[in-house]
C-alpha cells in the first residue's frame, strides 16, 4: 500500500509539472495583431500609391524629356511594385508583405535618383517633380519594411534625394530653395513615418500583452489544478489509506472486513491515476453509486430513495466521485464517533432526485458534537466533506449537530 501511495504522490507531482505554464519568453510570440496591421497598412499604401500614379500620369506626359528615356516607363517603374504590395497584402502570405514593401521603397529611391536623367526641366507651372510630390508613399513603404531605425535612415535619405533631384530639374533653383525643400521633405517624411511606425508598435504591444494574459491565465489555471489535485489526494489519503491503517492498528488479528477495506483502498489509489471512461450518470446509476459508497463503509445501513426521475438527472462522473467520497467519509465518521453506550444508534441515508440535481442526507441519533469546536485543520469534516463539496461546481455541504442530539450531513449537487 505504501508503494501505491508513493506512486500516487508521484502522479500529483507529474501533474503539477505538466500543468505549469511556460515563461513568456518560451511561448511562441503571437503575431495576430501585427499581421493584421501589416496587411491593412500594405493595402492602404499600395492602393494609395497606385492612385497617385494615375493622378501624376497626365502631368508626366506633358513634361519635356531627354529623347533617350521615356517618362512613362520612369513613372511606372517606381509605382508598379506598390500595386504588387496591395495584392500581396490582400491575398498573399504575411511574411511577403514586408519584403514587397522593401522592394517598393528601393524602386522609388532608384526612380528618384534617375529623375535628372529623364527630365531636362520641369514644365513651367509645376511646383516640383513627381518623386518629390509622392515622397510620402516611399517613406511609408520603408516604415512597413524595416525596423524603426532602418526606416528612419531610409526616410531621411529619400527626403534628401528627392529634394536634390527636384532642384536639378526645377528652373531657377537655388541653394536656399534646396534647403527649404530638404527641410519640408524631412518634415513630411517624419510625419508619415511616425504614423506607420506607431501603428506597428501598437500592434506588437497588443500581441505581447495577449501573450502575457494567456501566460497569467495558464498560471492561474495550473495553480488551481494543483490545489484541486492536492486536496483530492489529501482527502483520498485520509479517507482510504489512513483509515485502513487505523483499522489495522486496532485489529488484533486479520479479518475479512479489513482485507476488503485494504483491497478497496488499493483500488482507489489505482483509479486515481487514470481518468474514468464514463462521463455522466443517470438517476438510476447515481443512486446505485450512492448505495455503493455507503456499503463500502457500512454494509447494513439503509438507503431510502424518493422522487426518482431518471430523465431529469445527468450527474458528471467527477461530481459523483466527489459526492460518493464525501458521503463515505460522513458514514465513516458516524460509525466511529456517534455510538452511545447502552443503546443502539440508528443511522440512515436518504437520496432525493430532483430536476437537474441530487441531495443526499445522512442522519444519526448518536452522540453528536459541537461543529464550532471542531479544529479547522481536521480533514474529516473540513476537507473530506465540506471542502470537497464546496470545491465542486454546483456542490454544497452542510453539517448540523449538537452534543447528544445526533448529526445530519447534507450533500447537494445541482446543474
């Protein structure tokens, strides 16, 4: 029996280890919010850039150009990858969005550098070349593609490049005008880059907080599971193992009753290691379960049943096991402590099946006791009866007794 108890204790330890939550660093980082914001930003940037390309095309067609280069090809080469970005963001894998955004940003930078080679001079009436006017889409693509520092460096580079290339094709440009263009471009780049970077950072914070919440919930659930398992095992040790050892110490010789009790104890320890195959009991099975719980301790005790309605009860096997264990302990306490010298103590169990619930009442007219004077650390009442039932969802237990007035233990479960 000691070996079986040791195995059961090991089982509790294994369960505690198995249910312990992994640290946040070891949990796979959730990317739900990050991927969602990447898709939305990619779709907005790609679609917006495609619209900008359409709006710029009429102005491009009327600009004077070098005979060897086509301005339409120059414009399309800068914006075509943005259309691809919109498609990938809407339909493609999330991992390809940032790579496509990086390609789009680099293409825009290449088109900006090539602007002086394409245009001789910007047509009079236009305030700037189209790469300078569309700076925001290139900067936002960089914010989508790279981390904060890399995106900031690229945004500054693109702002300076568009300003310089613009000064080379705008008539009567000056150094003071170039300085103003660079300042204005850096401000625009910083504004749009901040929007993209902030949105990405907010999504990453949401993902991290989601992981932390799941980790905390797992820790609470694991702690609760360990406490329930510890309480269940402690009650089993008290009800079965210690009870059997106590009876063995009192017995002067081996008896069939003691042998049967030891066998049932070993059975219970073995069953505690495996989950039951039956999930629910109907009214008839629940009543038989209650009878068996009583017979394990006192085979001659009567069990009265009332309001038996088989279709109204669906008792979970876990609830039945808790109810049966609490009842067995209550019967055991009555047999041990309720006897009165000089007369026979009457005991009985009544079972009532109601709609969606069951009530079991054990009563005796024995010695009784004062519940207020029972130490809180006594497993018999506090843990094995009251504690068990109150820890059960839908369960409750009440003990009424007084010295010389007998004892009534009521166990209730309702769905």
